[in-house]
């Protein structure tokens, strides 16, 4: 390691000073919201007032959401703690289940991805639930639910799995129809009681029933009900369904629909589709029934459950499902690639700071995808020509693109459709943030690793060299895109307005607070009524700082704190309280773990 010359003061950047200045200026703009499109890979610049209008339109729908008067994160955290402790005490969960309790919870926030492929560009609501009180619980539940989802008769894992189903399908009669169905707003329309009933149905079918179905349902109920999130300084909760962004969301939605399918097919006695596949809320079906019989089937499906409503499309030629174009050919189905009209084909730029082998492998992976999707060789060649143009626009060398194409061309489609099994390894991973200079670190580690292997004490631990891998550094997306949305332009601590507020006279609005070691910039908007905050009380006479935190709003907590404030006046008897101290709220208490010392 001594061969490397480390300089803590040297910073490397692939952006010029002008580009950095432009990026910072763009980040400060409050009149726009930058988000990725819901589908297609495009980047959308959304006018902030229109973004807010769309968000409030959805959040005002009382069928799905309810506004709450304060942040419920602390209350929800206590409920989680008490529930887990109770289940452990009753031996329904092992003692290790205490690890399901988040130590430093944060309030979730909702954001919206523009659906630019749909009329009026509605927003797709996504809840960022990182470190929310139930995060570890829904991650644990998903591990139990995901394997059950794979047993559903209609389950389609992905496009590749669907292609295998299409390949083996044949129509039974001269009537040949394909149709798609899409469940409207699936995640939010699932009634909680019926969703839990569906989970119980599947949990009871497990071979090993530990934890018990009742215990798992109790945990699932926490996830469905303790879902407070913020938007624009206000707080809401989802009253039905599961939030998109919750890890167990897809599994939960899959199992609910699978449960309804089971009920429907046990009661419906008319002709049924021979091919029946579903990817979460998207169906693909094929049938040899007549158009009238198919219409009767769709009507029955659409009226079976009051919460589930479907859009549908029927064709006797071709339709799109996921990224697949499906066409009727003879007695079977042929497939090709399907691009939405809004698809931007925004593959990684070749100039991007990524390992060369990663960039060079992208063309091959996309040509291999075409090899799977295109059932006809001539169609594969045609679609590959278009793919070459996509990569040319992203700056890829012709040699790299052609190498990827020829490599994929030599693979038989049957072989391309087979799922490659991942190789298991017990090598210890060593992850580095990618930078061209890190290759020197990699080579030095591998070259000198034998020192550890040959040592009598460390040899048994480090019997194999580490698996060195790279993660990407922050990109422009991380710099500009934010899940939280604030309606207030100005950061700082502000008076809450009521004339009788005892705290307002002491509020001072500043951009930052300086301590003996460093300065802290205030990046959010706070008032006396903000709860769960870290605050700073500053003495204007001797410049001493007092840093504290309160789980209540400041108006409530200040009643217990005024005594401390008055104590400060005894040190400076000639100074009045209102001129001696002032209050600044620095940050949310949920950010405390990352809060630097000042």
C-alpha cells in the first residue's frame, strides 16, 4: 500500500468547473422537479407547481389516503417495538426478532414518477420507505411470501419466463385470439382485511408453519397500517392496499390476485383461456374460444371482485405484453421485441466513468435480449440493426457493438432462453467505489494477499482471495433527483404565526449555525410546531451553544425548557431573556445518526 501516493487534499472530478457550477445552479432551482419517467428510461423535467398539483390530486382521494395532523413515525415506532416484544415474550418469535426493530427510524416520503406514455401524464406514486419503522418487517415477510408467489398457476417471473410459456403454446381450434388485461391501481385498491385473508390462505398451506400464520399476519398488519409518509411538509397515511416502494408490495399484490383467481376459476364454468399468464397486474392470455365467449369471460372477471377493475385489449393478430410483441402465427405464437413510443433507449453512455468490461458487456447483453425475444432469425437481424444505431448514439465504438452482436448471433435461441444458474461462492466480497485509480488498489491487494494466506492465524480465515467488485460513485441523478418535496422555498426556522406562541419571539432565521469545529447548513423548513427535531439554543452574550432534541413539537417541549432558558439569564443578570438567546432548528431527529458534530 505504500506504493500508492495518497493525498487527502487532492480531488478528482470528470466535470469541469463550469459543469459543476451549472449542476449546482440546477440543483438550487425550486421551480422544477426532475424525475425519471415511470417507464422508458427518459428523464423528465416537471414544472414544480404542476407536480404538486398532481400529487395533491391523488393524495386528496379519500378512498386511498387520509391526511394526518402530525408525523406518526415515533408513534409507529413504539407500536412496532411493543408488538415485537410481545411476540417474543409469548415465544411466537425468537429472541433474535428484536433485530426487526429499526434503531434510527425515518419518516417515509412519497414521490411521483410521470407516466409519459399515458394521456395527461399522471404520476405513479412511490413511497420511499428506507429506514421507516416497518422496513425490516416487510423485508422479512417478503422472504417468506416470494417463494409462495412462484407456485401460483398464472405466475410469470419476467419476460424470459413468459417467452418459455409462449414457445410451448398451441391453439386448439381454428379460432385464435390473444388478449391482455391490466388491473387498475392494483397496489392501492386491495382492501386490508381481504389482503390479510389471502395471506392467511397461503400461509396455512406452508409445509413448515414457523412462525405461525397468526404471527405473520400480525406483522403484515403493521406494514399495512403503520405507513405514515410526508409530502410538502404535510403528513398522510394510506388507508387501503400496500404502498408501492414497500419491498413486500409485489409479493403481497401477487398473492391477493392469485387468491381471487383461485376463487374465480372454481366458480366460473364457461370456456377458459388455454394460455393464462400474469406479471403482477399485467395479464397475457390466448384462447381458441369465439369472440362472444371471450367477451363473456372478460365481463365475468371484471365483475367478480368490486375492487379489481381491468382494462383490456383483444386482437386476432398481435399485441404487446411487457417488452414482448406477440403475434399469432399458424397454430402458435411468434414473438419480437416491443418498444413503447416513449422509450428513450438511454443506455449507459460509453464516456461514463464505469469499468471498461461493464461498458463493453452492455451491447452483448442487449443483443442477447433480442436473441431471446425474436423467435425469427431474420427479425433478430433487423432489430439488431436498429440496436446498433441506438448504441452509436450513445458513443459506443463500432468494434464493441459488432463484437457483442456476433457473439449473440452464434447462440441458438433455445440456449438463450435457458436460465443460467448463478455460481455460488463463499469468497469474501471487497467492494470499492469505482475510480480509475482504484485498479492500483485492486492489484496490490491481490498481489500481497498471500501474506494473509500463509500466516498461521489468518490463513484459515482468508483461505481464498477476496471477490473484488466495484460500485458506482454518485451520478447526476443522485445529485439532482430527490424523493422529498418541500412547498417552502426557503430553508431555516420560521415563526409559526400565532400571536400567543411563546417560542416565536426567540426564533432566528439563519442559513447556517457555526460551532467551534464546523458550520452546519440548515437544509429544510421548520417552524415552532415542527416535531421530532434537533435544535440549537445560542447565547448571544457569550456565544455558547446548547444542542438538544425533542420528540414533541417545540411549542409543547418549550414549556419544560423555559426554566433552562431562564437559568441562562442568571449568568448574565443584566441581559433580558428575549435579547439573550435565540432558537434555531437544525434538522429532523430522524437524521440524527448522520448529524455531524459542530
